[in-house]
């Protein structure tokens, strides 16, 4: 989990914006190779090809394989323009462009991974669409606030897991970024039954969970919600992801 | 909250199936008149016009106004055909026909009420569609099981409230119906922030909550998720409800 959160957008935009062209010598690329692991990293501030025109970045979630290669990137599609009492206003769209597409889930040794970011979790359509496209694991690297965190973080992640019948992995930034912004932390992993199977506390930490795809398949068999949907009543979540 | 739950479908179907043609002398009609209240009742077993052909009922949610008149009815659209370990198999479709439509929200003195039933709560598309059609209060008369209840009841109701920014009222059957079926109870009211503002325990009970539409409107203003949706990515939940 990497990212910058700064107060004035100008300061954010003056930082080195790193995208998915990570140098091969970066620790983010060498670590997967050395440890034989995959990494989900976000949200990166990425300068897109439209940077010169827009002067805005993309909020980008990057997936690296165990060779340190970028195998997928997702640009956050729902921007967080909100004004939560007690948490201060946030206008992500001042500095960020919204992504234009969802990404098809990516096959990994742990299962098929769907990519999302933070505020996206308030939109069940996105997670359902990723699950319909084959996702078994949904990933939400996040920086929830100090007010919405205690109220919404766990309940939304658990609901996304239950209704989409996926594992949910939500790495979370934590602590104080500057005078007016703090993040809630509490990274967690939720299984498809909605049980929190691993979690961190407020501060920096590491948590581990076993991904059991047999359990996931059994659950989908016992409670076949995707066979029970009624697209005749509320549509079919648009075109399938290619 | 009224309903029958019996083990063999034949026994259920042999019971007097009452629909929305309630006799004016029924306590369900006199009570609203005497007390000046509205009643949401479900799930009724309703014999539809297709009863002779299908020999199946509809699982029906009925809304009575303060004159004891039926102002809306909703037939459950998602039937619960599941096999939860520890809770026993359930095949609602053996005895029940699925409803063919969603109902537009109904104006009441407490706010605009959207109608759903029990298992419907696993489908966020339905609650989002009702909210988009103007619902301020979502109602889920339910009979959750003894295994899914502790695991999913509260978290799904709270998520539906948070993401649709509606009050959620979920009256719940409780206790043992017969040797193999018990219902979880724990009726609750959730506000649009996701806080459980009233709840019963396992047994029969009554709970009261204040519906504050100013709070709801403020929340929608502060966290305008319905302005942030991306129908270009996942459709627009089908045709608007008429």
C-alpha cells in the first residue's frame, strides 16, 4: 500500500507522480521476485497521457506478479467529493481524473483478483460486476477517514463479501497525514461468508489470511444468489467485462 | 408481521391463503383506523389469479394506510432456494411464484416507503433501484434463519441503509416454527448513516424509531453517492419505476 495524501492539490501535483512504469530496480519490483509474492499496490498517483492538458492525476491500483512485472492497473472510477461533518470536505476531483473503465479480474495463484479502490466500495454494482466477470477476490486499497471509518468501513467490506461471494482484501492507510487529514487504518480480509478472517488495528501492521477457494465454491453452491438475480427488473450491470 | 411457515409445502398450501383483499372487519384493518397508524405486513401467502394453474402462492408484502385500506402490495421477486449447512435446505420456489415487478415507493406520513421482503436484501440492485425511484424508507419483513441470521442479518441491513441512504425497517419473525425451522428475530431499524437506531432481541417485541427526513437529506447532500454513480460502467438498473 503506497500513496501520498497532501492538503493542497498543488502540493500533491508537484510530487513525483509514479505510475505503472516502475523501474525494475525499485524495491516494489525486486521484492516480489525475491519473495515469490504478488503485490497489490495503491493508490498510486499516476500521470496519464492527458496530464499536460488536465494537470490532474489518476488514482491508480497496480498489481505486480511474482516476477515484479505489472500485470494490471485500475484507475479509480468513483471520485470522493464529499463533505462529512467532523471529517472535513474532500474534493478528489480537484486533483484527479476518474478512470474510464473497469478491469477484468486477473488470474493469480490465490484466485481471480478484481481491482477497486477505497470509495468504490460504496457502489455495489462495481463489486457485483467484478464477481460476475469471475472475480474471487476483491481488493480495495483505501484511506478511509476518521468519521466514516468507524461507521462504514467494516460493514461495507463485509456486505461486499457476502453479496458478491468473494474474499475481500482491504489494505488501509493509517495515521495522520497532516493537520486536517487522518486515515482510519484497520486493514482487513473478509471471507465470502462475511467473516473478518484477518485484521490490523489502527497503526501500521501486517495481517495474513488463507484464501480457500473450495470454501468459496461451496458457498456459491449453497447460496446461489447469482442464479437468483432478476435482470428483468433492474438490468444486468451493463456490458460484460472483456 | 404475519405469515405462516410450515414444513411440507402441501400443508402450507392447504392453509387459508389470504391476500390483499382483507375483510374490512379484520383487526388488521380496524387497528390502523383506531390508532391512526400505517401498517406494513408480510409475508402474506397470497393466492394469485394463477392459483388454479400453478397451485403456488405469492409471498406478499402489504401496506395499509391509516384508514385500513391497502395502498400497495409487493410480491417477493427473489425466491430463497438455498441449502445452508446447519440450517437445512429451503426451496421456496416449490410452493411460491416469484413476483413479476417491483413497486414504486409509496408516499406515507413518515416518508416514501419502498417494499421488499427478506431474501431480497441480498440483492443491492433492488434497494438501489427503490432509492433511485424516491424511496426514503426501505422495508424488509423477514424470517431469517438461525445460521444466516447471526452472520448476515445486521450487516446486510446496515449496508443497504448506508449505500442507498435510506432508513431500513426490518420486522422479523422469531422463534421455532416446527422441528426443523426457526427464525432469528432481531427486528431492527437502521438510519441512513448505518446506525441501528432501534432493535428487538430474539423473542417477540416492539421497537420504535424516529424517522428524521432532514437528517436523511443532509446525509445525501454531504455524501452524494447517487450523483457519483457510473452507469456508463455498469448500467442504470434498468427502466425507471413508473
